[in-house]
C-alpha cells in the first residue's frame, strides 16, 4: 500500500488503483469560482497571508469489476441510484436539508465521470495499487459522516465539505491522508476536518467487500456546490 501520493504515467493500468484528483474550486462554474476567490481573499486577510488557489478533490478507484468515481456534489434530481449515491447531507443549515437544492450527495458511481477532470491539476495521484486498500475505499465511503456542509458541526477545527469526505474515506481505508498535500501554492479547505474525524474512530476489521452493482455512466456537468 502506498502512503505517499505520486504522479503516475498515463500508460499505467493495474487491476487495482486508488487515484486522487485535485480540481480548482468552481471549475466549470463561474459563480462558485468567484465566491471561492472572495472567501479565500477574506481568509487570507484574516490570516495575514497571501491568497492561494483553492482545490476540491475526487477519487477514482479501479478494481477488476470496474472503475468507480467517489465525489461529493449537489443533488440534481431524485435519481440518485443512477449515480451510485450512498449518502446525503444538508447544506448551510440542517433545516434547509428538507429541500433538494440544499442537500449534497456522496457518490460511489460505477462507470461514472468526474465532470471537471480536464481542469485537474497535478492529477491523477496514485495513492495505492493494493487490492485490499482499493476494496476498502469502496466499502467505507457509505459510512462517511454527513454533517452540515460548510459548518463545523463535528468540532474538527474547520468546515465540512467535499475535501473532508475524501480525506475521511482515505484515512478510514488505511491511507495516510494527513500526509497528502494539494497542488503547490494551493489550499484544500476541509481536508484536515476529514482526517481529524477519521482519527477519532476506532479502526474497524477488514470486511469482505461486496462491489456495488452497475449503474449508468451519464455525464452530469451541472454547476456544483463543493
């Protein structure tokens, strides 16, 4: 099992793999990008540091049965089974989660795609090519905590978001998520929250993992909230 991320050649095609993608915040959506820049400008001023590029993350996991995309995104419709949705949570406030537009979903999407992958930076990063680790990632993601997006309900020291979900999933799978850094000069808000929450939970014994059934691999390119 690999504990440090490393760039991989395009021709590598092992039967098992866990690959991490770093995508610029708001890639494919100007509204999210502008809000992200405003947020980072304020955070940088408060922290008395230069503003940095912000990134969110997604995973692609390969096993002999197929390739799976793991990411957090808004809920575009009620057909979550088509996207392999394994969990949902509220955005902004818990009461708002009663409305679809204020919920996020966590996808374990067999044959799915990462809509903004063309804009990924320093990606993919191969985190593991170990069979047990790859299957473990697929198994634990359905157990990810789903607190309010954008808040620190779990007292982890920073807001919970898409990076928290990816970091938690990696850490609970036995990958050293704490050592993973975003692209040079960038930040990944929420990553430390995922690592912290995963660290509080006892390590579970390895389970026999049932790989999810095939789901359609559509192309959901709608603007998202991360």
